[in-house]
C-alpha cells in the first residue's frame, strides 16, 4: 500500500511541475528593461531576408529586434495603452531609429495594438529569459 501511495504522490508532483512549466508566458513577469519605450514593426519587404542571428525573417512569427539583448532572449512587450502583452524572441539587431527601443514582427505588433493603422506603440519591455 505504501508503494502505490508513493507512486501517486510522485506522479502528482511530476504533473504539477509539468503544468507549471507549460503556463502561459504572457502572464509571466521579468526584469523590467524599459518601463516606457517606443516599439515599431517590420515592413513586409523584410520577409525571407536573413536576420542578424542568421534566421530567416518572417512577419508571421513572434520575434523582435533589439540593439543589445542577446539572440534567443525572450521578452514580454506590453502596450501601455491597453495592457495587452506578447512574448517575443530576439533574433535581430535594430531598430535603427534612435527614438525606438524595439522592432516587433507584424504578428507580435498586431496582437497588442488596438489601432492597426498606427506604426508605433508606447510599451513596457521585460526580460524573461
């Protein structure tokens, strides 16, 4: 009887860790890199071109460009106007306009904007990984 109770406990513990690790990273919080930054998004003309990390760029993925963060870094970007957020992976360098902190893929930008006609947003950037 003790062995079966131990097995059930072990399985419950294992499943708990699994479900916690699979929780939505949109709800995750990390170290705030910038509490008020400007974000823009890539033009479609960049689709298929190589990023600075060597990956092929796609506006349909959740990626971003940042001047200094390491490639592969996950960041949570939150629109300050509506509190919508998205988690993206840094795979490129930029933006090259001084006032902007991050360039998002079009998919990431459209997930957090309320106005699809605007090209920039005021955002908070948090480093997750």
